[in-house]
């Protein structure tokens, strides 16, 4: 799912953006997840309909990070979100 650039937020997830972080609630499992500033930025990219490469560009603009590091972080974060059922299938 993360390799094709087509990841998107699951409609079963509610999000609250708080002080640079995000708190996610999966409505199906009733589990909460807390994302740090980087994770929240990645989630915002998903909400905006950005694909994985566009989210990488967003991170390099928003944070002091090179494209290679940003790409690794985006890929890792999307994989983890997918494993937790937070992305649409």
C-alpha cells in the first residue's frame, strides 16, 4: 500500500490536531494513537490527498531534513499507520 503512493486516511479514523501533534481515534477498534509533529505533518498530507512523494517534499519544506531522510520517515510512518488499520485499503 505504501509503495504505490496511493495511501490515504481511513474514513474510520477521526483526527484532532493539537499543538503540532495529532491524536487519531479508530472508530472500529476504539483505539487512540498519538502522532508527533512529523507524523502529524504526514497525516495532514494524507488528508490533503497528497501521494507519498508529495508528502516527502512537504516534509523537506516544513522541517530541516533532506529528501532521503524524509522519504524513509514517510515510508516507515505510512507502513506503521497501515499496520494499525489507519489507512484506507
